[in-house]
C-alpha cells in the first residue's frame, strides 16, 4: 500500500474519492473540497492548509482522511480558545495543529474514509500517519470535528471525546407542513403560522432554485448577501462568488438556494445543501430587513423541502436556542482530540469529561421546553 499526503484534493481522482463518501454528503465530496482550494477559500491566508491523506492499493484508493494543517481556530465551530491560551501561558506553541473537518462547516459527515469492511484496517493507518505528520511539523494536537463515523474507534485509541449540542429537525414521515405543525403544542403552532403569514403579507416572494436554475445574477446577489453578513458581524468572508458558481456547476442537484424578492429587488437569500438523507442549512444574508424572513428562508422553507423530498434530518447549522420553538430539538454532536504533550493530556481529559456532563445537563434543560405535544 502507498500512503500519500496531498497538498491538493485534485491530486486524487474525483470518482475514486467520492466512491468512499457515505450518504453522498456534499461537503465531503471531491467537488466541494476542490472548489474551496481552487477558488482560494482555504490556504495559508486563512490558516487552512490541505494535508489530505490517501491510501492507494494497486492504483485504487482504499482509504483517505480529510485533513488540514491549522494556524488558527477560525471556522471550526469546536472552540479550543482555552487550550490555546493555556499553551501560551506556559510559553508553548499551540499552532500548528491538524484538523480533520470541513472548513467553515459545522455539519456531520465522514472524516476518515474507507469501505465499511475496511475500517478496522484503514483507520489505524490513517491515525498513525497523522501522528507522524504531527511529529514532523511539531503540531500540538489532532482534532476530528463532527464525524458521523469513527467516534468509537477514536475513543478506543484513547483520544478525548468532546460533546456539544446543535438543534436538528427530524422528519417523522410527515406528509406536509401542516402535518408537521399538528404535532406541535398549540402555542408553538400558532406562532409559526403567524410568522409565516407576516412574511407572506409583507409582499415578499421566495424563489426556490438549485445549481441548474440559479443564474449568474442570482449568485451575484447571494454572494453580496453573504459578504454583508460577515461585514455586520466583523467576521471574515472566506467564500466568494467563484466558489458559489463552481459548486453550482459541479454539484447542482445538491444545492438549494432560496432567494427573497420584494418590489422587484432581490433582498435576501439562504443557501442549503443536501445529501441522500439530510438537508444542511449553511449561509444567510440580506440587504433589507423583513420581520421573520430569516426564519422563513432558513427554517420553514427547508422543513417544507425536506418533507416534500423525504429527507430524514435537517441540520440548520450551529447554535441557536430560538430554533427549538420552530421544531428543532437539541442533538448531541461529538469531536475527538489527541494532545501530543504528555503534560497537557490529563488536564484536557478532565476538561472534556466536565464538559460532557455540562452538555448532558444543558440538553436535559432545553428538552423541558420541547415544542412537541407528546414529548
């Protein structure tokens, strides 16, 4: 077997890479990762440097790891500021570190790639290769964020498991949006109907597009909304118009774009992605404020779409307790972490265990406000 470290995903064939993807996850696919690299959304300027690992056997890709060398914690959504600060306190470097994650994307998906029957053979090779890279570049640590496979493997390898909470919507075989509303408590159901009515009565209309139907002007508008969001939050807009156009071209059926029009102007938009079973909300922006338009474009339109197309889960993004009143429930997310310095292992292990207990209590507390009638 030949184990290689790639500085670009384009060094491996698209079909071979995608053959190892579970559930046709859009963010893990070659097309998405390639668009990030090709259009300079990752790289040294943003502190996300590709270091993907591939395992080749007889010219066939049998294993891989999505991997980046990181020099900051921007765009990870699993916060380790306190670990960084502790390293600084003792005069040590926390960066670089290695991260197996999708840049700027707190969505679940595969991080270590292999056929199910090959995981027991391939995963240890990938992890050993990561340890070797850490030694070579003097990295402090390795972090695998939001994996939907491999957590048990990481735990058995003595990596520390962190817990967090997101708010996901689960499709209970609903036939339509009213069927979903009928399962909510009366007050929640009434509030959602009022919010949707106010958007409708405002004169705003919403267009549903995919990568095939969205035009150049549509993507220009959305790119401006995306940039405006980061300008308002004093953040860094890492994605760009060329990236949006690229994924629209290479994975059009997995793109879902809701654009809001008012008096002949496009004033807002939300960008979602889909796998074979999941819908993922990712970005939102607007040039004009309309009451409840954010909820309509980012949540209710997505729920309707998921019901209509039989998608099982809607992950709208990280954080946001306001989602609970709109049918989303607290859902445990996990990440795995390896620390190179022996002196820091026990303190960080203790930190993770305390955090797990806190998250468990938090989820239980939020569930006391569950919006569903029979829960």
